[in-house]
């Protein structure tokens, strides 16, 4: 991204804009933490993840701007992520201690710039329409007000859930039902995964989510690249489930998890990034088998918790399954969308 691209139309002269650099990571992490504390009462920012997004592999598919006040203090961050064809993620973070009028004005300029960048990305992809995807914490009326003013509408609420892990669960959880097999994605001697298994995971997740809210096609390269951006990503945290049929074993479900940074006690956790069960295998206990696999794996690795996100209005009733298995809701987030006609 060249210097001309970091300008924000109409931004008052008292602000300066720059591209993110590695040395900006501590300030950006502090900005995010302050926003989280104001919006949901606690903060859990991973500086390594911030670094990846600002200047690492995660920056390759993003257009980003940092905004500073006359004292050179970081007061806002705009990130526009080319997540997939027809899907652009727009994130606007403004320092919570700014006066409301100033913060609202600044947010308006940033959301307008985000739309402009999204249009640029869509033209590059030769698209006629795209979806702008943003979000807010459920208890953050300030961000919600800005989103509505920018033309977004609230489309969904998500439960951010956590379940404690008991060390005994490394071996005490029930195995899959008869005819169901869960195994790790095969890997080569050098630890890299076998492409055929990765493609099977991607395919079964894509097909599993076809009837879910706001489902969209994400190519295999987009899918793998995005997951690899996460510092907590590990190839040995991918599992594939199969079920026996008259035609033999067929892919039935998959789960991709990652490592959560250590908590206040210095103990890491596991996080379920994706879990999906193909409609042909629903009702056979595949989801529970996949979840038991992640929990047992976390226990064997000495972790103390497993986190996940679930649609509060999931048509499959997934939140009920998670609650029955010990997950509790820590806080809620919201999806806000806007259809952009080019």
C-alpha cells in the first residue's frame, strides 16, 4: 500500500495518518485493550496476533491506516480485510477516552474510507457486489451507533463461550459411536499436512455451512491462508471425521482448532475455530465426537480451557449442545452487514 492510499478523505488537519509498522504493535495492542475494557469490561489482546495483522502475513490481504492526534498519540485504527471474493471485513477502532463528538466524527471518516477501500478491492476482483462485514460487542452502544450511521445493519448475535478442562478428561471421555471415526489430518514426515486431507476438511466445512446464516464460498487457498495467519495455528489441531456407509467411509465432519495464549495463571487453552458436520451425517453423534476429541487433546497438552463461538440463533441448536457439554457464555458479539452495489 503506497503513501497515497493511507489518506482519509475529509479528515481534519489535526490528525496524521500512517501505515502500520512493526514498532506500532504495542500501541495498537494497547488501543485494542482499552476498547475491549470499555466495551465488555475485560481485555484479552494477543500482541503476537496484532503483529501478524499489522505487518506480518496477515497484512498481505489488508489495507490499514493508523490515526494519530497532534500529540502523536494513537487514537484510531482502520483495517479493511479482503477476506474472500465478495466479502470485505471492515474494522474501526477508536480510543474510548476521546470526547463523544470527536470520536463520532473520526469514526464516520474511517467507515467512509473503509467503504472506499472495499470498492477498490471489489473492482480489483471484478465484482458487481460485495458484502461489508463488521461487528461490535453486544454491550457497546457507541460502536453500534456508528455502524448504523455508516449504513450497516445488525444481522446476528454470537455467544463467546468457554469450557474448563479437567486433566482426567485426557482419557475419561467417551469415544465416538459405532461407525464414526475421528482422526488427525495426516502429515508428512516434516510435519506438513497431506494436501488431500486439508482439501477434505475444507470441502466438508464448506458443505456443512451451506444452510447456515450468511454462508459464503471461500476458496481453498483463501481458507488455508487465513487460518495460517493465526499465531495459535497448529497443523496437529485439525481433525477429520468419517462415517461408515454402504459405499464405505465418507467424510462426515471436521474441526479446526488453535492454541489460546496463556491466561492470568500462565496456562494456555485451545480454541475451536471451525466445527462442521455434513448434513448426511447429522444425528450420529459426530459433533460430540469432534468436541470430545478437542477437549481430550487439550487435557493431554495440559491446557485448562476450550473456547468457541456459536450463533445464538443457530438452526442446528449448537448452543444447546455446547451448554450441555459444559460451555458457558462469557460475553456476546454482533455481526453488522452492509450490501455494497458497485
